[in-house]
């Protein structure tokens, strides 16, 4: 759910997300209240097809939950599902 507050964060993308976004990082002005809200916004913008539950997120270099609140200046890292065995 988006909040009324508008904040600036840096979104960093890895692997397939980097390829789909066409960049490894971008500054985003958003009303997103949580990491999950921001993922939804960016998935729509860049065409990310992976379900959020299959991906990982970190805020300021610490693995986080999708419900973690965002604040101005955060660096949010998005990791797509990893295949392998």
C-alpha cells in the first residue's frame, strides 16, 4: 500500500532484474510504503514477471522482509529467484 509521503530511494537490480531494467541501479521517487510496494511499482515499470514471493529483497545491505517500511535514502536491492542445483 502506498503512503502519502514521497521518498527517494535507490533501487539496485541483480541478474535477470538488471537485464530487464536495463541498468544495475536507479534513483526512484516513490510513494511506496514498503519494499513489497516498491517491487510492485518497479515490476510494472520494468516488466518483472517473477512473483514477489520467489524473490529476495535487502534494504541497506541487510536481507529484509517485503513488509519492511522504506525511508528516504534507503538502498533497496532486488534479487530474482536463483536456479541451480
